[in-house]
């Protein structure tokens, strides 16, 4: 009987310790998880920020290259400009870039060339009708 009481006491004491230990482990796990999640987020953010900076620099370089290309064009409203602006418009990569980044010179030339094209079409129709 004494042995049974000793076993029961030990079991109760052990259950208390186990419960306390489990509570401490859960609390520690939550802290570790919060800390780990924060560290993981910060590590991912550093990589993301680096990629974002590379993207911004690449976009700026592409915009500058486009401006230089317009500077290079010798005949601003000639056939060369028509071909250049048309290629910018129909090439998927440049069209995507231009849809996300405003280039005033592209918009100006594109508008002028479209107006010129429309005018030529109208004049052509008028000549056919006469």
C-alpha cells in the first residue's frame, strides 16, 4: 500500500512537472516561431529589396537607352522614324515596357505618325473618289 501511495505521488508530481514542462515548451516554441518567422521575413525582404533595386536600375537604363535612340534618329519625321516607332509599337517587349513607363517622345512621335498615316489614308481615298 505504501508503495502504491508512493507511485501515485510520483505520478501526480510527474504529471505536474510534465504539464509545466509542456507549457514552457509551447511558450518557447511560439517565441522561436515568431523569431524565426521574423528572421525569415527579413532575409527574404533583403533579397527582394536587392532584386527591386536591380529592376529599377534596369528600367532606368532602358528608358535612357530609348531616349538616346530618339536622339540618334537623324530624320525625325522621315521613314526611319516611322519604322522605329512602328517597331517599338509592335514588338511585345518594347510595347510592354512602354505601357508601364511613359516616354513622352514616343507618345509624341507615335501620335504625329498616326495622324500623318490617317491623313495619307484620307488623301488616298479622296484621290480614288475623283
